[in-house]
C-alpha cells in the first residue's frame, strides 16, 4: 500500500505536471472554448482514462524487471531519473513556448466521439508511455509491499487527478483560455514549475534517494 507522504508527494507532482501547459490540456481548453463544456469534458475524460493503458504497461514492464533483477529495477530508475531531468531542462529552456489557446468554431461532434478521440490520442502516444515508465517507478518503494499494487494505485491516482483537472479546464474553458491568452507569463511560470519538479525528481533518484 501507499504511505500518506508517498501519496501526497506523488499527487502534488502529478497535479503540477498535469496543470503545466501541454498538448493534452491545451486541446481540452480549445475543445471547451470552441465546442462547449460537454464536448470539452468528454475529450478531457478520454485523455485522462487513456493513462490507464500506460499504467498497465508500466505495471507489467516494471514488475517483470523487479522479478528478474533488483539491479535491473535500479537501472530503470536511474535511466528514468535521467529522462525526467532531460524533460525538466527542456521545459525550463522552452518555458512559455506552447501555442496560445484558440477558441475557433469547429464541426459538431458527439461527446462520445470526442471521448474516444481523447482516449485513443493518449493511449497510442509513445511519449506518454515513456513518461509513465519513467515517472511512476520514482515513487515505488520495493520493500513496502507489492510493486504491482503500488504502480497500479499510483497510475489510478494520476488518472483521477487528470480527469478532475481536465474536467475543470473544460468547464471553465472560456475564462481560463482568455486568462492565459492575456497573461502569457502565467504559462511560462507553470512550465518552470513543472520543469523544476521533473529535475528535482530525476536528481533525487540519480543521487541515490
């Protein structure tokens, strides 16, 4: 099971990462602005639930490594830590580079169709697969019970907070989108916060914690 400090640290990092401007949340915002709340929420929920497929892959892959060799698991965490540092450095270097949120009109599509589009877009994204394989293991404590259970719970928490944040983004799409477009510096600081979180997590693992 997860300890409270473990859960709180993971949830905070997940929220900061999900809230930083990126393809998924910018698409959710744009969808909500151009097609309405229901369509935006449907697309956002699809994107969020797509994380479950990456959780399954992480559980299977990481669990296999743990079963094969603790050294291999340590190597995965070190490689994952280096990848997170690389992501963080790039986020800091290119802070605020995300495109402004647009609210142009678009052809009508049903919430069900948009949900499936969001689900598929997230589930087949190889960058998200790599991110989950790098991010989730950083919060796993092998001596603290089942690795599979810890990974599954962490993936579930990530999915839930993403579903909540994406739904809120879609619900308040017009307000948030206009606010971000008028204040580009806000996006810069969100990118910087997310980049700092990535670098800190990666360095902590590389340093042996």
